[in-house]
C-alpha cells in the first residue's frame, strides 16, 4: 500500500468513527481496529496537538484522582475516589 493509499484508508476510518457518535475506543473495539494506531492516524489527519503536562482534577471535596501526561502516562487514585469523576476525563482521553 502506498503512502497515499494508506492515508486515504485511515482518513476513511477516522471519518467513520467521527460519524458514528461512539468514543474512539468503543468504535475501534467494535470494528477490530488497533486503538493506538487509530489515535496516531487521527492525530496526523486532524492536526490535533498532543499536549504534554499534568492534569489534576478537582471536585467539590477533592476527587482523589491525579493524571500525568508526558513521557510516562500515569493515573493515581486514592482509596474512595469518585468513579464518575474519573470516567469524565478518561472518556476524553479515549475519544
């Protein structure tokens, strides 16, 4: 497959996922697409920046969740953390 064909192939996949209304991860699972490869191509095709840094979530009373993005992605949760608060950014990361 040439680079032009590969780009057209992944462009169609990215468009199909976007039109589905599903998260990137759910769509990839349903369509047997490697999620890591999907996200790389989606970033290439859409020009979405890949920001590095830290995100700390704060909720009333404290969320008990810390997410770090950079060379090593990490997620720390305290005992008794709120799963709903955790699900919101996780859904954003997974598309």
